[in-house]
């Protein structure tokens, strides 16, 4: 039986991770949020630092938002930090400080979708709930040689159904983690290590010799590229920063005032700044050009030293000492600009 073979392998080869076997479901929740679209090796130091600073739901709920954002800086997808913070406050207010057990209640919390709710319910509470993330989508698609696109609505539902049907009763937590480890160490996206796989005799794609063609995915759209210019405004050892809106990309993080430009970056910068902020600037010398790829687009940012001509109001703007820039939560692009000033 598939689950018997997999669990036997997991007992011998399962990864040792700091959140596995942790007595507090809070640790499982935090790890699962951090692991969204992020490699385990990258997450481990962030998780350990997080648990030291925010050792409980209450500690997280009581923390200032900037402190929470700071602790995930560099990990990307900053909505995760905001969602953890908001969810912790909900847990304190609505669930007596304890993470809810059921999938339905877990999914009421910000940042917890179908996969994360199933992972927490199965691994933290021992409930019989399936999970399906990118790695598991690949594993199930190969095991059952799924021919329809795994990232289509139909394909996604088929794979969820396969995950549920193959779940061993009372052992969902270990089974789900075993499948995760299989996808991370054996059933790799390219050149899967089939001869080492405990499910070699079970895999339909391998039997058909099409394992490297699974999962079937829809064609990817071209990734757009945008160009921005940013203003570095320094007065008396302080630099002017703007806070991004709470919702959306890099929500709640601080950035150098910037805007989208075309053609001559320096010439377009004052107009771009006036369009987005209550500021007028004049442009001096170029400082740095930063490139970064997000999940759905690429950006190039040209940063210039600027003189402040006029500031009509200070809403969502603040002056920060250059010596304190490292303490301000920023995305990767703005952090590179900030470090170019030292």
C-alpha cells in the first residue's frame, strides 16, 4: 500500500526541522506561513529568530507592526507578516489565545487558505485532512500520471481528491510531511531520483517513462517589466521615506518615494514623484540601479539624490536618521538603495 511504504521511508529518512515535534501548534502555523513559496533552507533561520522574538500568539499579537515586518524582511511576500500579526490578534480576541483546531475556523484567519489549514489541522492537531502545495501537486501528478494541467481548476480538484483518497486514517500528519519530504528530496522538478524513491513501483508516470513531463502545466504568460525612478532626499542626516499602503505588494513597508517612468529616468522622476506624493523635487546625481524579480513582474529602479523643493503634507511620510535605516522594514529593492547610502 502506498501509505505503508511511504511512512516506512519517512521514519528512516524524514528531515529534522525545528517546527516538527514542537509542542505548540503556533510553531506549525508560523512555519507553514513562512514556507509559502519559500524553500525550507531559507525559512529555518527566519523561523528560529521569529520564535525567539515572538514565542507565543500573545507575544505576536502585542508586537508593533514594524517589528513584525522587520522579522520577515528579506523573506519576501510581506503580506505573510501582516497576516500573521492580524491573525494573532484575532486568535487572542476570538479564540482565547489558542489556535483553532478545525479547518473551517482556521480558514477564517488571514493568510490561511485550503492548503495551510489542512497542514495545521493534520500536523498540529492530528486530524485527517489532506494537503496540496506545489511539491505535492507534482508528486501526485506523477504517481497517478495526471494528464490534465495541474494548475487548472479541474486539475487542482482532481489532485485534491487524490490526496484525500490516499490519506491513511489517523496518520495524516506524518503522511503529509512524508509526501512533502518526498517532493523536496526525491521527486524533484527536474531529474527526479526515481531509483531511490520508496514509491517506485507505485508511480504511473515513471512506469510510462513520462515522469519529467509531469505535472502538465498551462503555458506561462510573459512576465512584464516595469521601470521606476526613486528619490533619495536627505536633509541634516535624515532621509525621507514613504509608507506603502497596508494592502497589496509590500504592504506596510517603507520605501524611497518613487514612480513609474519612461525614457529619460532623471527627467521623468519629478513628475512621477508629484503624481504619487505631496512632494516637489529637483534631481541631482544618480546613485544606484536596482533590478528585482517579483512573482508576476520584473522591476528596474533608478535611484537619484534629489533636493526637496516642496512638501505640502507629511501623511505616510517620515524623516529617518541615516544611522537608523537598518531598523526600518523595507523590501529588497529599497534595502539595496538604503545600503548604497552608507
